[in-house]
């Protein structure tokens, strides 16, 4: 059980199934001690069951690693603190946080309810903020006490958020917010020895199995296997990744890529007469690249890739 993350203590949220489970197992294989957090709810966030987290803990224990189960809701402020405290109380430290937990309540905008919006924003956006905030406070205290800190936060965004996907205004808005959160938190926490990055997974899980056509071949199924997301997350949690922060990595069984951020495109001098803007805007748009589709390419038709966590 020696490896890239030997002796490091890492929390993985939503780790009872799918992508989060792969993160927890990979981190454990590389020597990390893992807090396996999972509320154990349905895809829409309803219900709760600690057994999925317990099963992953059992798998890690059987391979000779160390892990504990945690059933807190990531969007609960005090629950998120208890989760961070559990890692510190159990092993005396915290080195990494992987924010992976998520739910889906897909609906076209004109039909979306307030509850469907609130639930998704709460789990994804607040559920990233709350654990990260408590972990950041711990690392800040350690740094101010003169202790060496090598903290890691790895968030989960989505191509649905950074590129856009029909029927997911709630999920996409949350995931785009997480990408921006990652960039800003990276700027704030660098002084304390903490890096903050994000991954945008493309994988077939119980959350994403209904979002696109089912894989038709063994090659397609392998390319969409959740295990392909874990290597970059494991590396980002390691000491080797100390020089990488504020970046978003797309990961799948087909590629590993860096998502490039918003940039300023063509510009002109300001115009104070709105009646003159028609021709000016037409000229700007003619020079600008088109919006990026779900395939990550500008100017092409949208593609319905899997983008859940």
C-alpha cells in the first residue's frame, strides 16, 4: 500500500458509488487514508443509506488500506464541518478534499420547479463550498501556526456547465459556478500552501445513464468507465501536483485535456448611441469564435456527451 499519496488523509464526497467510489479506491491504492462520504441517497438526492459508503470502506480495508465511512450531507454546514473534523480526529490531519457528490433534477427551463433548481444548486454548489470552507479554515490555521501545509482541493465541474447542455440549466449553472469557485479559491488559498483544481468527467454512471445513447460496443463502455477519472484526481491530491492550481481537467476513457477559460475576444471602442450598435455587434460576432459545443469545439454542432459526477 505504498504509492503516490502515501500517508495523506483525503476526504472524498459522494464516494459510495460511481466516480467517487473509483476516487476512493484509487487514493487508497496509492497509500491515502480515506474518509468515504456518501449520504446514500437516490439520483435525485432523496433518501439516505450509509451502506454504500460502508461497502467502499470494506473494500479498502480488505486491500490493506485505512478508511472510515461518513454519512453527512455535504450541503449541511455543520455536517460538512463534522466530516472535516472526523478526518482530523481519526488520523490527526487532513491533506485533501475531493468534492464529488452530486444529484440530478433535469428539466427544461420553462418546466423547472423552484425545488428542482434549489436542490441541485444546494448539493452541487453549497455542497462544494461548505466542505471546502471548513477544510480551508483548518489549513489556514495550520499555516498560521507555522506548520507546513500541502493541501489539495479537487472539485467536480462538468462539460454541461463549462460548455452547456440542453435541459440542465440548474445542473449546468451549478457546475459552471464550481469552475469559477475553483479559480478564485485557488487564488485565495495559494498563500497557505493549498492548491484547488477541478475535473470535468465524462463517464457512464447511474447519474448519467439516461442522458445519452447507451454505449453500443465494449470499446464505448470502456471509454465511459468511471475508473478513467480517478488517475488525474489521485495525482492532483499528491505532493507531485504542488505546482498546479486553478485548472479544470476534462477526463474520460478517450482523453485527458485542460479546459481553457473564458478569454476576451474581438473588441472596439465604446459606443454611446444604441442605434449604432447593430452593425458594430455584427462585426464583432463575425470576428469572434462561436460558442463551444459539448464536444469542446467552437463553431460545431452541440453534442450530447455524458457530463455528470
